């Protein structure tokens, strides 16, 4: 950190990771129009994810899915005062350069879009804007952090409304952290090799008993109860994609999910906010999806 | 003297970091979500987070008025970043329907330093804490645009366009635009506790 206050330093680890700390206990909602962004902000979302199609539509329509049109991102940025995130394809560092130039607050290097590089993720240290990345297990999370991710979200299976994979991934990450914490220092070298993660990060996780960045959850969350369960499983906050704007009464459901995320450990409040929300998104059972249609398999 | 109890508003944001620091300073701590949680507190902290989200949750829970009341009645209160916005009597560039607790006679400008790409770390000159300067972590931070005469300026940061007020105190209420809960420096929290 600079000692000269006339020359502040931007893009430091602390401001990138700290930004995610400020989102904790909150809900980040996928929105495809300024009107949806307004509904999300009114409901108490702590940020919005601006994209052209929610994952359920990406799944239904197929084709190559890319970064959104800058015009559309600009409109959403102009509409709300909360932070705006946007997605880039895995490995597509030029899409990321464009989003940084547009002034988005966080970039999601996301498996929901079609990957642009099947070997490498983006070198996220090269950016002042922070990145969030998906992970299905601890090794994947630490590889992303090693590349500069300042926030991790468990992947789940986006666009399904089926929370089972989110549960699996969150339990997996938390379980692997607990296992590392139980190892003696001389066992951490092999552990690092086994989960294919850098030793220094593995040692840090073992010592602290937690990831060095905020851990949100995503993929298939459709109800207040889903959000609360993920919080009870140890998530710091929740991403909701198709679950809100593919449901019968988005404004009401959005507000209910926000309250459920705050009061995740209070069943009386959860019962109250779960009432009368109208139809939930119809959903797809992850089990019925062919393996090569599963988005969580993307990322390496 | 009895060990004081400090409440931290725990609706959304970085409340755990405040709780950890207060814990490390040897006071009792409590997360505050309902008006009942306010009973018997010796001090209150309002953390960083999203001020619109906190404002909405506070309204839903009916804690806007109860918190405003305890602040007005003289409970020592610390607000950081979004917490400063929630304590300000006037918010510039907020949502028109954004409700806050008030209690500090200042006008703050939301996201005044810019979006996340402009978030920064800088040394904040705070004579009240002595030397060295305080390591300020500014995340989509506000600044104090106007302050009434009864408000003491505790900290300023130098910017290309001139210095900006980023820490204030009025009576028992302290607010910072930056995040002392993210710095490895507990002097702001210790100074705040000395006001109890």
C-alpha cells in the first residue's frame, strides 16, 4: 500500500475482496432489462447481474452464448444505484477488458456462457475490476483464486430450478476445507497435489479454516427455502438467476428471497415469507440432463 | 466498570468483521436484527454493505424508527461506509425513497468516488488517532459533502481535486466513509469505545 495519500492505489486485493465482503448476507439477481433491475433493487438485492438471457433461456434456446450488448449493460448501470455485475465467457479476456471499460463493478467469468478457451481461464490479476468465478470443489476454487478471483460462487446447475447440485458443491467445498484443517502440516504438500491447487493457498485454507475470499452460492435456487438452506450450509450470500424472473410474481419472490437470506436461521420468518408467492419456475431435474448439457462441467 | 455491550446491525454486509474487532477488544457483542436486540446496549455499530438493501430490510423489520430513536437519544454509534450513509441526515445521489436512521447533521454523497474500478486504498490523516495516518479502504465509498458546525471533522483524504471529508464525529456518533473493519488497525474502534 502506498504511503502517499495523494496517490491512492486502485485495484488492490483488499478493495477487490472487500467489495465482496460488502455483498455478504445479500442476494445478487440476474436481470435482462432495466425494469427487472429496478424490481431487483426495490426488493433489496445487494447487486444485479446484467445479462441478455437468463440461464433457463440459454439452456432452452441453445447456440453460443456471449457477453451482453454494451448498450444493454449501460442502461442497467444507469438505472440502479446498487453494484452491477456482468458475465464473460471463460477465458475471454477481451470481453473482460470491454466490461472493465464499461465500468461494471464485478465480472463473472461464467460457465453459463459458452467457454472461449478450453484450457485457460482469464489472468484476472491484470484487471482493476474484481472477478467472481464458479467452483464445484475446493481445488477449482483455489485455482481460480490463484488466477486472481476475488470472490467464489459454488456453481450448482444454472437454469434448472433444481437446487441439488448447489447443495452438492457447497457441501463439497466446505467438507474439503474441514478435511484440510484436520491434516498435519507435512500432509499438506500431498493434499495440494491431490486437489491440484497451489500449496500456499492450501496451507492458508488449512490454517484459517475458510477460503481467503467470500463464498456465495448459485445455480438452481428458486425459493426462499432454497436460499436459506444454502446459507445454513455456510454460503456467505446467494445468486439467483432464472428463479426470480421465470416465476409467477417476480417482485414478491425477489423480496421474499432477500428476507429469507437475512433470516436464514429463523423458520418462523421463513414460513411467513414463503406464503403466497405464486408459481415457482417450472424447473428441470438435473438428473434428467445429459452430462454434456450440464453447465457445471465447464471450467478446469 | 462493567464490560460494555456493543451491538452491530446484522442485516446485510460486513457485520461479522465489526463483531470480530469488538470481540478482540474485550467488550461484549451482539448482532442486532430486531428492536428487541437494542435493549441494554452501550453502543451500536452500523457496518458497510449496500445501503439500499439495509434500508429495505430495516424498514421490513420495523427497526428504522427504533434505531433512529436510540441514536437520537445519545447511544454511542459508529457507522462505516453504508453505515455513514444510514446515519446521515441527508443523502445525495441515493434513491428518492431511501430511508435512513439519521442523527448526524451531514450531507453525504453516495458512491462519490466512483464505481468499483475506482475503489482505492489511501492513507487518511486522522489527528485524533495520532500517528501514523489510518489505512483507509474505500469501496464505492461516499464522502461528506456538507457538515453542520457542530460536526467535528476527524479525517480527510487528499484527492487530485482537493481534500475530502471522510470521517466525522458529532457528540457520541462517529462515521467513516472507509472501512476500518477491513484494515489491520483497530484504532478507530478503540477510539469509538472510549466515547462510551
